[in-house]
């Protein structure tokens, strides 16, 4: 089952099957979990084309391959905005929770071009930089499904003096209708941003994650590359705090991402 099939099932109803092949250590990687939550929330909207403006996810427990249920409560529906809360439940345990706001456009005198204020960084073409390899047993399973091409910064566990990095990213599968849940899943595909500073492989994962959408991805963007740039504001006592920016192929700033990550070493 593809990512598009999984998110399509979540959009249609609360019962989903988390497929194998999307693992990161002992858990399904957080992007897929968040993408399923977004899809189920969109399925509860009166108008599922309403743009997602922001979502905050807390990863409570590892999500394993197999059946799961996503329960969603509509907290409030106004003239423009709908606020929802969702939980992914597996084996009667809440494994992830999220709160999100979907809101239609409003008339406003304020307009700032995010792309002009935060332009796409200069970067080598994706064809000229290597893809992070998939090595069974050594890299996350989902590296076989997501193309990540670093353009700046150190590789994970390379002992780099700085944690910050950037690169191109794309889903390997062809998504016929590229929805916001697919972009949310893709944004989380990069390793935790503190891992380049480590010299040995130790567990590291996301504790909490907030994504703000400045633009709605085009439905035809399924084969596009997106550019990702992340900065770590600080890391100590086993936790790191990171901020990332995402641009599309037209140079538009489409999303911001903030994460609290844990590292066990």
C-alpha cells in the first residue's frame, strides 16, 4: 500500500492500516503518522479543500505497522476557520495527538510576499548532489521511498561541528493528487537536525512538531522536489530545538517547521 493509499483510507474513515516499509527504528516515522492525522481531519471538514494553516503534533508512543484508528473532534467551526483535535490510537493506546486549524481565505489589507522576504537559498541542482542511500539495517526503512539530496551541512553521525543542513526532497511514488498531508509527511523525512553532530548511531526522534502552511501545495506537485533548510537553535540535556523552512520549485516559501527532538546519547 502506497502513502497515497494510506492517506486516502484515513480521509475516508477512522480505521486505517499502517503499512510496513515506513519504519524508523522501532516506530513508523512521524511524517506518515502526522500525514494520516491531517487526512482524517480533512475528511471531517464540510469543505475538504479548505487550506490547512497550522498543525501541532505530539508523538506519544511508537506506531507499529498494523491496524490503527484515528478519532477526530471538531472543536469549533466559524465563518472561516475550523479547529480540530485528533488522536491516532493503536492497541487501545494513544500513540499521537494533534491539533490543527483549517481556514479559508479572508479579505485583508495586509499582504507580504513570503518568498520575497525569505527567498529560496542558492543551491546546486538536485541532479548534481547525491541521494542519501538506503542501506537495509543501517538506515530507516522509508529511505527506500523518499529521495533526500543534501546540499549543505554534515551527514548524520558524521561528527560535524555544526548541526544545520539543507537539501532537496521528493517522494519516490507518483501521487496522482498531491494533498497537504503528503507534504506534511515529506517535511519530516529528514533525520533529526542534531544528528550530524553525533559520532555514533544512537536513537533520536521527534517529541513534538508544529508545521505552519504559508501556501497550499498544488495537486499536480506529486513529482516535484522541495527544498528544505533547517537550523538548530539549541541542544542540551538530551533535547534539541530546531526550525526549518520549505520552498517549492517556483521558489515560494510554502511551510515552516518547528521541532523538539530527543536524542539518547
